[in-house]
C-alpha cells in the first residue's frame, strides 16, 4: 500500500500562535482544519478566514473537514480559497455527487465523511466521485475522545469496496488516533491519519508526527 499520510488536527493547538504551531508539524503532509457550525455538531470552531490564514502561511497544505449543515452551499468556497482537500459529511449533503464534482472542478480533492453510525453501504456506488472517504473514529465535535473500535470493520468494508471496484481511494481516519490505535487503523486499510491531541499534547509534536508515520507504515 501507499505511504501513510499524516494530517494533524489544529483543533486543540494554540491558535493565537498559528505560525509556531504549524512550524512544529512542518514534517506532516497536511494541516487538518476542523470547521464546526454548532448545528451539524454541538460545537463551534472557525470558518473560512482561519483556513485562508493557514493557507497564507505556506507551511502545509490544508485538509478542510467541514462538520457543517448544508455543505452544498458552503464547501465550494473552501476549495476556491485553495484547500488541497475538502471533506463534507454524507449526513449533511443534499447532493453529494454534484458537490464532489464541484470541489474537484475547483481543484480540490473531494472527501466524504461518515459519522460512526453511518454505513458505507449507501455510498459504495459513488466512491469513484471521491478522492477520499473519512471514517470518523469518534462522534464528531470534540478532540480528545476515545477511538471507537467499532469503526475498524467499517474501514475494512470501505477498503474492500474500493478494491472490488478498482478505485484509487484514500481512507482517512479521524478521532482518537495515537500510538495506541494507529497500527490497527492502518492494518484495516486506512492510509490518511488525523491526530489532534496525540500530536499537540506530545512533548515534541514534530517527533510525534515521525513516530505516527513510521507506525502507520508498519
Ligand atoms: C473531531 C475532529 C477531529 C479532532 C481529533 O470532531 O474532527 O479532527 O480534532 O482530535 P483527537 O485526535 O484528539 O481525537
Ligand atoms: Zn476532523
């Protein structure tokens, strides 16, 4: 399989020192930016201006994770701003195929997020419309939660569905990813790893990115 991609979540970093925090994780592949709207999830973070600020730093490409209602209306602006990847949730999108095509047309990778209770079954025939499936390994909304073992089987199902259809699909896992869980997620078929607290609560965030990457690569 392909080399592991590491996308630290800046949700719980020191946002007042964005340059310093991004510099700590400069060895990562992306900066994962969590957009929450107090509606799709019971928490509020930030929106387009913070994504634009991260992009403007030119330290890491942005992996935008939109935990928002009506992404059909709001997601294209994140692609237009220059996010490398834009992930919206299956549970929130009105026209996911149309939106995925719009994001790709705007030059971003298109990602489809699935909450822990959302099955892949209804989406297997649209996998080719996406560059990435995000299997949430916690209930979206907050950092620092425990990895849901129940999602291992879903990661396997998504990987099998992509293999069967010969689709080159990235599988991202987000929530509770750490030294304790990353190998199991990788073994199940995930290849893009979001880690928030594991990286930003580590004594050395740069070193933690290296450790997680090498563990994921087996
Ligand atoms: C949660 C967010 C995650 C979060 C992960 O809804 O989507 O990206 O920051 O944080 P950890 O790694 O601490 O579970
Ligand atoms: Zn996220």
